[in-house]
């Protein structure tokens, strides 16, 4: 009896010890969470890690010029925390219970999980070699001029390839392949380009060709191309010092390109391996009989679709069933569904849904949905969605009377001036020396369109003789001041647009700025006043929601926080 009692007491003490240890661990965890907490509302928290990541993002986005004083830190904390406050307001309005919000959360979950599957499973082993860095460094210092023949389908490009092999020329085939006048009349010439300007598959093929050599058919995002390199110019002297200066930047760039290619290869592998069941044809017949119902995802249309585990397609041992199709259709955007206009586009749409569903199933089977960081990413994206919906709800509360609009116009007439509009033509080149040479040619009387055709590295400009079309001077950003001084017929100085890109402009036409009368400005006044009211209403709402939900903000901790960049 004493032995049994001793054992019982021993077990009891052990159990109490475990409970005590767990309690202490939980308390320590809660203390740590409290120590890290900067702001909180409705169990939505901003801790120090969250804030530091946001600060660094703003720091790099603004060109590394942020001053880490309390006003800057407070502004960044407010920007982050206001998202949570507005998301809480959206929940107060029960926006999160709407059909649209439920579907949007499903979209967000799929998108994040699918991206994580690609990043963690498919793209995780990609590395960049020193040889690849050197190759891309040479590409950045090389310009290629090429022509191409284009077809939407593989069968179409293979037919062009046979005709080319049998003696027809690029000039002959281009007239048939292109509707664009320039491409049709110039043998498919796309002008000069360097790396990161065209489709990556197109670029890789072109850089592997010699002058005059024609590629095998190349699959791009747009379709298929036969590529012919017609000229190549490389920087004559490239130093080891220049390479080492660009090494880190090159590494990031090349990794991005390799990931892009690997993602495309993964999709192509899926497309080639997807096996359609005959029931897909029946499904298309249902869709074709009621395209409007399909595009609107009408309840009646969706309810009449076959459900259950009927297999529509397979990829390996992964099945895409009727239920999967309906689920993916339901969360697809209007833009994606609107892509379907015929049987061919429906098959492409169906394949896209099957691929998305495949990624989702693979992400679940690999346990990605259980990862804390993935869950946080889903929630964070969803809170931003709720925040935007809350702002939309606030905007819907605003209306402007005719009297308010007119009074606002009278009080702020200087805000309602139609800016200068102008039509410019431009030439874009790679170096300042070449730009000066090209400008001298123009000033000496060479036709501007001739210069564009011969020298520009912007292929789209070649199609329009460099003409940009009538546009507000405001659209030219920091070039506004320089370009606004050009009168009709004037040629600009050489303007460095960015590294290794120089512009020369010619003014073709000007429409001077003018003060608007009320009838001309009414829509601008309405937009201006609405934004003004929204800013005030947003600020009031955020303040009210913080009070309602007892929001917590630790400004003392924020002030003491030292940011390490």
C-alpha cells in the first residue's frame, strides 16, 4: 500500500512538474511577444521584426535616404498599422462574410501556395556559375540586330521553316507572317536589342547565333519564331574591374532569368504530359451553348455542370476532376474567364486551370500549407485586400453636390489647368558618344525618321518612325522641364535617360496649357474633392476604429528602437 502511494505521489509530482514547465514556457513566450510588440488591434500585431522589414523596404525603395528619426519611424508604423485598422473596420462591416471576400481569400491561398511550391520545390536547387555571370556580362555589353518570322502555332512555324529550307527568303515569308507594315516590308526586322529586352527564350537563341545564321523554331510566350541575326556589335574593351563591379547585380539578374526559364520548362512539361479525357469535349459543348452564363459563373450554369470525381484529365497519377474544374472556375477572375471565345481558347483555359490545380495539390501534399511563414503570407495578403475593400466602402459614402464642386473650383482654380500636350519623336541609343554623333546628323539635315530606322535601339519606336503621339507633358516625369522648352521643329540636347540609354527628341506638335472653365474641369474637380473628403474620412475612421477596439501603440519602444541596415 505504501509502495503504491509512493508511486502515485511520484507520478503526481512529475505531472505537476511538466505542467509547471509548460506554464513557465508559455509565460516566457508571452513575455517575449509582449517585449517585441509595437502595435496591436483585434489580435493583429506588428512586432519589431515586422516593422524592421517594412522600414528596410521603404529605405531601399526611397534610394537609401530615410532618416531614422521618430517622425519617420512613426509614419512607417502608421502606414503598416493602418492596414490592420482598416481590415478590422472591414470586419466590422462584415465585408469578410461576402461571397466576393470568401472567393478572394481562396484565390490568395491558391496563389501563395502555388508560388511557394514553385519556389521551394521546383526552383530551390538553381545556382549561378561564374561562367554564366561572365556570359551575361558580355551580353550586357553586346547589341544584336535580328529579324524573325512568327507563327502562333508549332505547326505554323514548322511550315515556315520548311519553306525557308526550300529556298524562300525571310523577306518573302515576312510579308505573309506579319500584318505590321514595318515588319512585313522589312523582312521581319526587329532592330537592335540587348539582354533583358525580349522574351528570354528568344534572347537565348539569338545570342547563340552567328551573323546570317537562322535558328530552329523557338517557343516564346507569344508563340513561335524563326530568328536570323543580321548584325552584332560588342563593346571593344571590357575589363575585369568592370565585371567585378557588376558581379552582385549580375548574380541577381541571372538567377532571376534561370528561374524564369525553369518555371516555363515546368509548365511546358505539364502541358505536354497532360492527358485529356473525351469528356472535355462534352464540357466545351456545355460551355459553348451558354458562353454568357459561363463567363458570369451563373449559379444555374455552374449547377448544371457535371460534378463529383469524373476525371477530365490526368498528369501522371494526378487527376483533374469535374469538381476540381468547378472549384477552379469559381475562383478564376473575370479577365481570365473572358479569354475563352472558342474551342481552342477553352482548351488553353482548361489547361491553365488544371496546372493551377496541380500546383495546389502538390503544395498540400508537400505540407506547405502548414508552414507558419506561408500562413502569415496568406493572412497578410488577405488583410491588405480587406483594407482596400474598406477604403472602397468609405469612398462609396462620399458624394459631391453641384454647389460643393463649384465652390471647390473657385477656391482652387490653379489646380485645374490643362497641362501642355506635345507630340515628340525620339531616337534611343546606348552611349553618349553615339548620341552626339546621331544628333549632329539630325542637325546637319538627315531626316529624323531615317535616323530612327538606322540607329534606335527601341524597337517599338522603329514602327512609328520614333513618333510617341500626343501626350501630356506630365507623362514624361523628370524630363518634363527639358522637353517643355522645345518648340515645334526643335531638337533636344542629348538626354541621359538611365545607365547606357541616351535620348534625342524632336518636337513635332504642341498644344499649350490653359486654364479650364468649370464645365471642362468638373470631372477633375469631382475627383479632387472626392480624394480630399476620402482622406479626411479615412483619418476619422481609423481614429474611431482604434478607440472602438482599444488599439495599442508603443511609441516609447518605437522611439528607442535602433534600426540596423
